[in-house]
C-alpha cells in the first residue's frame, strides 16, 4: 500500500494581516471582521521577493530523506489548487526538480481537484509506482503556490490563501505512514457560473466533507472513534466545527493551529499540519489519522485519506 | 436575566428591520418564517455578518461556536439561536 516516507514544509517569514489583502480587494470592513472574529483568520504568508520555485525549493531543502536517494525518484508531481500558477513558459516544478538532482524524473501537474489535489497527487503517485513494479522507486509530491492573481488571494466568503510549500516522498508500499483508504466525492452539480451555485456549495459543504471522511474511514475498516487526528485543509474554524458535529469528532483533534498565522496554503495544508502534528508529538506509531480537503473551483470535490502512522 | 423566550419576539423584529439595509433591497412581508438562505439567498458567511450587525444593535455579543446551517434557516431560527447564546455586553 502507498506509504509516505517523509514530509517537509516551508512557510515564508513575512506575514500580512488579512486586512491588507482584504482592503485591497475591496472587502467590506464588516466582512473582514467576520473573517477575523468568527473564521479565526489573522495573517497570511507572503514571500515578497521570492517566486514559486523559491517556495518549492524551501520545502525541498528540508526533505532530508531525499539526500542520496535522488536516483530512486521516478515521478515529481506538483499538486496545484489552480491550473495556471506561473506565466508561460515557466515550469517551476521542473526547475526545482533539476536543481535537486531529479532531472531524470517524469514531472507532472495535478490540479483537477483544486485544493484537494494534494490528496489526488498522493494517490496518483502510489498508483504510478505500483504500476512500475519497482519496490525501491519513489515519487515526490510537491504542493504550494504563490498568490499569483486576484483569484488566488481570496476564497470568497471563506478564507484567504497564504503562500507556502510542502514536499512529500512517497513509495508504493511501506509500513509508515501507510495509506489505508482514499475517498473522493466529485460533485459536478456545483460546477458552473450560476449565482445560486456558491450558496448551494456552502450549504452542502459540511455534509459532503463529513461524508468523504466517513467513507474513507469506513473503507479503512475503521470507526471515526479510532481516528487520532484530522489534518485539515485550513479554510476556517466554523467550517470544521460543522464537519466535526456531523462526524461526532472532537474539534480539538483537528490540527487547526496553522490557520491563524498562515491562512489556507493551497494544497500544502495537510503536509504542513502533518509536520505540526509530528513536532508536537500528537501522533504515536500505530495511530490512524485523516487528511481531508475540499476543492471548490469548477465543481466541488470532497476528499479524505486515512493513514496509519 | 432576560430569558431566551422573552428575547425572541424583539430579536425577530430587530432582524426583520435590519435585513433590507443589510441585503440592499426592499423585502416586503418579512417575518419569523422568512427563509434566510433559500428565499433571501444568504450564505452562512453573510449570516455571520448579519449576527455581527445584530450585536452592534443589541450591544451584546453572540457565542457562535455551536451555530449550524439549521440555525440560519429562517429569521425565527436565527433569532432563537441568538436568544439562547447571548454573551456579555459588547
């Protein structure tokens, strides 16, 4: 079964209070107050002098498990919330792959599930390696984006995007951290330009995401009570309060402490939250945990993965 | 201390009074049964903003930790939630 070998993360030092992008985008002061007071957002990361390769480079620099193992990497997958993240003809994942001795690897972009593309990339990485049949082969999943356009600054009514990146080494089979199950619920009914769709998506969000978590946990042969932690995509606290109520899962076991200081870091949230969980000793060997995310552009995707630490 | 049942009618009235300005359009016939999301097209985030504006009017904060979509269903359900979750004076 697909296994995570190592995870690293990188966040820029510079932070902006959410009022700065919010005012620039013309948000009403009361709307910003909702984000701060209820959604528990505070600041977002920005690297004013670095480009996307710089962010990805920062994550790779911390991936110690890659050193000396470069030749084993067959695939580099860049998980993106947005399909276009740099001007043509820049190829940020290819650029950093070559810098880190991975120029021989096939380089792919995965963006079809929007902010849930990180989980899709993990699944795809494992399947590609399993198909190749080399037990020693590895794949590298990268996540992270720059706030490149106005669309990438704000998740309307929901959150602010923050810059940052993560890197994850994957193998086709292994004991730790082993992927036990994956569930992705694709909701085409939320795709379109109709003004009614955004409220419909918001209304269905908690049920759909809780449903994906329940499906993944069920496929792993577990009950929700056996899950130690949820590593979320960092949208806002009220969204996770609602999901937890539907799951009967304590909010205290959702790793949300990066939300206030960093915002929603595109597809990298789970990996950054994984690092936080490990650094805080929240995961013991054998613990089962969930990575969960929703993607909201061009339809709705609600995804969850169950791992054993 | 005022009980939630006693607060409910005035909260419905205050909410109905705020809604036209909040949504920027005339809303004839507002009542406790008026559906905030289905009929008036509000999102849960807009409903939270409405709660903020109600707090300013009431001079009291509302604890929203337990709020759910069902509480945003109608003017009456929102008023009921607020009545039961008022905190200290803002």
